């Protein structure tokens, strides 16, 4: 089996999600696909946490913008009566329910409760979209298989339990494709946790390790390795050949 990981930039709009669909249509099976939150969603959620916890700004505006963004992408991919829209509404209501209660005394705990929604939203959209276009898949809740301690925002993996749960839940019996979240997990009380910013690659490696994957592919939104990030440096050159040494 193989593991693919798609980062936030690769799923930031409808067009990119369609491309992901094309890639998965001809991808090997069995396959586990690990996805980040769309675009800059995690940054937006961090601003929401700050506004909520420190009462220093209005989080509602920021939340509306995030909602708008996700529904705009959803409208590009689905028709108006698709059941995914109710799903997304449900996720945003759960998020809003947290934001309308008092913050806890623990910033990091509140951070994880709120920020982990980014990956739930992206994978909900993507899993529904793929099923709609005939790429049958099962949405897997990473919180139910990746188990950690309660060191919020930088949780440490419980490798024994995590390995067991991943092997148990991802048995490929009824499906040959799972769509799951990077970056998020849960502690032993079932509270959501995150694994540190940019943690999705780590999540993908955890799945690859537990399932003894033959290959882990981290998809990027550029067509090769460049001398610099071509988004910021238009003069960046793409390398046609690179030795293993030069890449590390
Ligand atoms: N969404 C998380 C972040 O932006 C995790 C990741 O993308 O790897 O940090
Ligand atoms: Mg990333």
C-alpha cells in the first residue's frame, strides 16, 4: 500500500481539488491520503483562537470569512442540494458552539479544540467530492487512530496504541482508499490535539510507518525541485537532475 499527502496549497481552491481528483483517479491502490487544511485556514483559525482567548478582537468576522471561503470552494465543486453543505454547516456550528462558551484557563487546550477544525473541513469537502466523481473512498477520523499525550499543540504520539489502531481501522476490507487528516489526533481522554505547525507530513509518516507502506509521496503544488520558492522568486530555476546528496 502507499500513502499520499497533500498540503494546504494543493487543496486551496476548487481547481486544485479537481486536480487532486485527477491524480487520485489514476493513483495506485490500496492508498491512504492525508490532507492538510485548505490554503491559509490554520492561520485564520489561530487568529480566531487569539481573539476568543484574549477577548481582544471580534472572532465573528474572521469566522464568517473562513465560512465564506469554504462554502465558496464547496459551491465550485457541488450543486446546491448536495449533502456536504449540511455537513459543513454542522462543523461550523460545532466550532461556533465552542467560541460562544467561556475560554478555559489553558490556551493550548483551547487552541487544539479550535484549530483542528481546519482539517475536518478540508477532508469533508474532498471526501465528498471524490465520492461524487466516482472515486469511492472512506473518510477516516485521524483522531480515532492517532493517540497522544495531552501536551496540547505539540502532542507526543503513543506509538503502541497508534500503531495498533491504525492497523485495526485501516483494514482495506470495504474500501481501497481512505481520506484522512494530517496534523490532528486525540489524547487518551478523546480531546482533540495537534502535532505542531506543518505537522501533516509527520501524520503521513505515522500512517506509512504503521501500515508498512511501500512508498510515501508528499505532493506539492510545484512541478519539481526549484532553487527557491517560485511563488516568491519568479527567477527560481527548476533542477532537471539532483543527486540525493544535494537534496538533503
Ligand atoms: N494545517 C497545518 C498547518 O498549516 C498542518 C500542515 O499543513 O501541515 O500548519
Ligand atoms: Mg504545509
